[in-house]
C-alpha cells in the first residue's frame, strides 16, 4: 500500500509560511530555523514543525508494507534528500519517492492528478493507496463525498491522537479488504 503524505496540516499545523531571508540575515536564524532554509534563500516558519511525525510513525508501525510517497508542497522548495531529514527514521525509511509537479497553482484536483501521475509513471496501477492530507479540494471537487482512499484532516489540528486511531482503523480495514481480493 502507498501512503501519499502531505506535511502542512498533517504533520504539523497548517499555519506555515515561506519567508525570504537575505543572505546577511542567515546568521541571525536560530539553529532550528536553519534546518528549514531552502536553496533559494527562503526559510519555512511555523509553530511546532513536524510535531505529529512520531505519532504517524507509531500509527504505521503495525503496517510494515505501507510505503510513503511525498505529495507535500515542500517538495517544490527542498531537494528530496532534505525532505527526508525532516522526518523521523521510521517514516523516512518508508519513503520511496515524491509526486511530480503537475500544477503550480494547486487547483481543484491538482494533487489527485499528481498522485495518479506517480502511480502511472511507476507502474503501480492496481496498487492500493491512501492520501493523508488536509485539503480535500486538491483531490476532489465535492468535499462532502471524497473518494474512499482520501483521509482528510483538519489543518488546524493535524494528525491528533484521535485521528491516529481512526487512521489506524482505516488502514486495518483496507488491509483486510486487500487480503480478501
């Protein structure tokens, strides 16, 4: 099974900004801010970045076959290796790739298009997948009836303990159904 993973609104609060940082100001960044410095001279600013990453790792522990593909907008600003450095080893070790950039404007259905492009481009048709995201409109234009393989969180809450339980139940059900196919 493939998990398409977003960062903002999932692994931490959705209130994350990309700030321009002049080269003369880099020395004033704190150590934890330097970690989020991009190659283009911007840095990511947010409260408690990746605070729920360990919770997701724990939720995935019973499902060792789940592989992660990064579908986060962070892939537009950081090299793939840098993205892995933000994740705990239990998540980073599961990452097998990232979705391609298909729509720089992030319109309705754009992330779904990127997910499907990844699946097709990597010969994974028929492989079960689930997307963990906080923006239903990036997958579906009818937010009241999202596809079954879409797990939407509230961006201002992200991956809470309650959501971890529900997500684990969803993965268990998916695995049970996969075994019966």
